[in-house]
């Protein structure tokens, strides 16, 4: 479960610090990007879907962006993430 993985990360003997937990479960992992620049980490996702019914085509579009400021003294090169 997500909670179990989060707890194991927080209890890890490594010197890792959890900066943020971002919920992107409604997005295809291939559509999620993480980048760092200017003392911030940006998480973004974009997804478009098409559904065809017997009468019409339906389109849905979702977009998500979150910027997280890094703590003082932490560079973008030190940040890791996992989906």
C-alpha cells in the first residue's frame, strides 16, 4: 500500500528526506514529468482521452501542475523521485 511504502521511506536509515508526496494516480505514469530549476521542483501531468459511444465521441482532458520550493541548501541535482 502507499502508506506502507511512505512509512518505510520515512523510517529509512538513509539520509533521505521526504519533500513532498504528490498524488498523480489518475494519470498514466508515462505522462508525468518531474523537473528541477531555479530552486524548485515541478511535477506536471497531462492526459487526453477519447471515448466513442454509439451516438457520439467524447473527449476528456486533464492537466496537473505543482511546484515545490526546495529547502535552503538543496540543489535540484540532489532530488530523486519515484512513481
